[in-house]
C-alpha cells in the first residue's frame, strides 16, 4: 500500500583489504625499512536505535473514556425492498463516544443523536453480542447492539461492529465497524496479505416480480479478502448464501443468491479503504464498502458495505452489513 504499507530496504556494506610481504636473496643482507605506524582505526558508527514496535490494547482491555471513529452503511425502511445508503469512509460514519463514569454511549451524525446507558441494557445479552440496549421513542423500539465478532470461528481482538436501529423517521438501521485501528506507520513485512478467516453479518431483502418480499441473513456466505500492499488495492469476493427468515423461524437450508466481487483502494494518508462491487450474474446500480485495518500490522480487517442489485430473475435486492477478517 503506497505510503501505508511500505517495503523496508536493506543496505549491505562490503569491505575488502589486501597485504604484501618481503623476500631475501643468498649472501645479501636486506635491510627492511621500519614498519610504518599503523593508522588509528576509525571509531565505529553507533548502530541506529531500532524503532519500537507499535503497542495496541485489545478492545476488551480499553479503559476510560473512548471516542471511536466508524464506517457505516444503512437500510432506510421506506419501501420494499428497503433503500440503502452509500457506505461512509472510516471516520465518516456515526460518531461514537463512551463515557466511563456513567457507562453511557452517545451516537451522533446523519441527523440523529441517541444516548444509551445502563438503564437501557438488555439482559440476557443476545448471542453474538457483547452489549445490547433498547429504548422506546414515541412508541417505536430503538435498539443499539455491540457485536463480539468472529471470523472463521476465531474471535477478533481489535475490530468490532455495532447495529443501531432508530426511528428518524423513517425507521433506519445502521451497520457500522469500529475498534482499535492500525497505525498508518505500523508497516507489515509482506508485500501482499490474504485474510484466511472471514465472516459476514448482513441482511439481504429480495422482492421478486409479482411476489412478496423475502428477507435473508447472510451469515453462511463465503468471503475471500486479500490486499496488495504495493498497489494498495483491496480485493474481496462474496459468495452470497442466504438463510430465509420466516414467521416460524429461519429455514434449515441456505439459498444460493450469486457471487459478487469488490475492488477498493487504500488512502495512503489515512490508511482507510473504500471500494465498490461488481456483479456478473445481475445488474448492480449501487454498491459501496469502506473500513479500516485493526490491531498490529493490520492483523484484522473490518468494513461496512451496502449494495442494490437486480438478479437474473428480475428480483430487486438490497443488502447492508459488515464483513470481518483475520490474517
């Protein structure tokens, strides 16, 4: 990644020396000149002090007040399927401030201001979450849930996500990522990185022609993610597998929905990345993703996404969610 992940250069210095000797002939005395005084050896240059490795606290080790940057996408429930908003770059999403003395979270941006505290806490905490809150706003239930994400069954140490559903109006659901971001100066050694453990937390709404709307969770989808650290290009592929949600609960068998591919670029100044998706099996009039790397040397990645597409059968689809990955 130009200027974000730079390759280190190694300088090698070679020294060569040579010497001579004397000889004697029969019956002849050879008088040798006095050996010259050796030149004083130069004092060696001090070795440069190595730059200390960047230090990070895991998310669960953070203490005190916190001010988190986020990248967010959202659903707007104003029709069928619900509309989507473009994904923000990291730092352009909702502001998220945690006040340690009160245990209060304040979320602001996009025309909203909401505060959730211990009095709003939901117990027991839902599966897959580290905290959950609920409020009543003019008869509408508003929810704020902080996830405890895993990727390939491995828990993330530094990246996190949250979901916020509020009545603006209309009802809007934000999907955001945040955490302990990688420093721009924390350079990995490799020139390319593949993230072997991945996951997706998202929902896809589909409205087939002359039919009712369906909702699918995408947790069983297969994600691949790689980054070229020289060009700063992020490549992502999502094989969409949906679990149909019904009044009686989720169906047991996943539905193959298609495969989309995404390409993004890393901002060399900030280290955040944004991109768009393409779709060989349908038409995709709108798509976006944006996020950051988290933890030492970009060990983890997390980004929000949204897209609108029309599949080969003419079904209108919208999706919003979050993708997590670990090297």
